[in-house]
C-alpha cells in the first residue's frame, strides 16, 4: 500500500507502509529519473542506465546474425520504455531496443555493367 509520494525535487521517494503482526514499518523507496537513451550508442546507454541506479534489458538483436555486411562497431538505441524523464523506483528495469547504425552496414560495391 502506498502511503505518499515525493514532490517535484530532484530526488523523490515513495513511502510504503507494511504491516507485520503488531508492528507497522515505513519503507523508503527512492525514485530516479529515466535517462534519455534514444539515439545513443548501446554501450553509453547501458552506462547511463547503471549510473542512475537502474537496470537495462535489451532483447537479443538478430539483425546482425548472418549479415555479412555488418562490421559490429555501432549499435544505437531506437526505442526505450519507460520514456525519458519518468520517475521509477531505483533498481527498476529500462527496456531498450537497439539497431545497427547506418554506417555499420558496409554495402558491397556494385560491379559496373558493360
């Protein structure tokens, strides 16, 4: 049961009340803002998520498997949930979808027709 929520300051928190037997205990749940990740490279996005005390989940990206033209150096965030700026309890998970940067795909050279 949520008893109250933090204000609009930088570090908000939620207080939950738990009852066990004859005692009531307030539990402090710190909330943090989800960072803006869309457009960032995958490695930097993971560091940003961890820096604020969140976890990240990125489902396996299959676009590189079996693609002989992918050079493996650039993956950027295409979408994230929850959206940037959302306040969530510290330790929550941010789901990210990433894809290959256009420059990471090396297109084969075309043979001249003639």
